[in-house]
């Protein structure tokens, strides 16, 4: 599928986003649940650019992040990936946030530049990379990031029932997927702005009505989380999704799995709710809450981050967002904070 378009999209990924140079090495990691069409197209693109691909395929771990460490050939992965100039991760059971990952990225001065593309498929890559104006998206994303970082108090609601408030943590950096991967940088799939709020300031209700992964994927019934001082204190919902997710969290016997690890804006112009968390958390106008492990890139003021047994992400669709009383989103549509930002959104087709 997309035999021609996929190689072109992967060329755009490596040439324009990774800025991969002739002679550089790139680790391409995957597992037995990954799309080998995407892996092979990426390796082909690397060769076309005069770079040296290293494909590392492992048996899919039983879970993601630190919960999957027991199944990963940790020393081999660390040795192979750490000695490359760049790393693109396609693992469906992701290495991201695992002990393996922590060892690879521990030294900011000696680590490959990285992008997380966990679990992607050909159609997703073609639609969200090959058919997006990356320069224009970058301009929009950076404008929203600058405005958000400068503010203090957020209020978010959704039609499904989210009603949560929180504050920025002064001086804490944002992790923004602006479409480029620079030296030593840890980057996510383009179209997302993520940050860790002042944890103790997060209070209210978060209702996930899109996807929550792991362990469920697309939810059949919304899951309602009551949040007090940054931690989940109650999980409710009709059907089995809420009880299954609550049981999954409890199984780790780790209080930090209940921490609201980060918030993210979804701003992928072509992203659609597909059940793949990498794409779902970029659905335009959504907000996403991460629970559990907090990576060091999200808490620049806390060396090493905040460890937890695993990490999961939940999507809240059609979000309305106010920052210091100024509305940015209205049920998923950009309405502010400036006419220039609104105009950029319209140029992106949103």
C-alpha cells in the first residue's frame, strides 16, 4: 500500500525533519507488531540520502515502556542505538520511557536525535508527513507554544464533560513537536505541544472520549477521571473501559501511575481518530493527558524526571481552552489568541 508515496514521505521525514546527512547512521527500531513497509521505506530513504540505516527488530514486549523492559534485549539495544547519529522508533510496544530508553538518552551531549513514530502505518505516514506543509505547521505550532508558555492559568472543557484547571510551572520547558529533530533532541510526531503543568495545581474532571493507550486503544464509553492536586483519585464510566483501565493502573502498585504527567495540544492538520495513539493525540483541537512516568524532557527542573512503572495517554476530543481568560480553542476550533494565529490555522485547512 502506498508503495510510491511512502518512500517519498520517508524521504521528507529524514531529509527535511531529521536533516540526515550523507555518512550519518540512523537506527530504525521496530518489533514484530510494527509495519515493515514503513521500516523498509525508511531504510530505502536513508540509503537514497547517502546515510547508513541500522534496522533493529525485536520480539514485541508484553507491554510498553518500563513494563516491557523484562522482554527487551536491553544491552544490545542501548549499544546499537546509542552509537547512531539518529533514531526513529516504529515499535508498536514502545521502547520510549523504558529503562532501555532512559539509558540511551541519559547524556544530552551524547545521544542520537530521536523521533517517536510508534506503531505507525503507511497511510498514517503519508497523510500526516507526506501531505502536510511542515514549514507552515511549524510557524503555527511555535506561535501557540510561545503564547502558552507566557501564560499562567489554564481552563479546559469538552462536550464530554472535561472541566479541569491548572497552572504553568514557572521556567519549565515545553516539549513541542514542531516538525524538526535537531542534534540531541527528543522529538515526537509533528503536530503536538506537550508540557508538564504545576502538578499540585491540577484539579477537576478529565473525560477521555477518544483513545487511551495503553491498555485499551479507542474507548467504547468515555472514562471520567477525578483529579485532585495532580493525581487521579477516582475513575468512573459506563461499560467495561473504566473498570479495565482502573485495574490496569492498580496492577502496577505504583502511586506515580496516578500522576497527571503532562498535557498536550493536538494540532495535526490531517490527523484523524484511528485508534493509533501516535495519530490520535494529534487530532486537531483535542487535548491529551498523560498519566504515569514523566520523562526528563518534560520536567527540566527535575533531573531524571519522575519515574513510574509505565505511562499511558488519554485523548479528550473537541476541547475548549482558555489561558488567563483568553480563549484559544472553542470545541476544537482555533478562535484565538490573535488574528494572526487564527489565519495560520485557516491556511492549514482548520
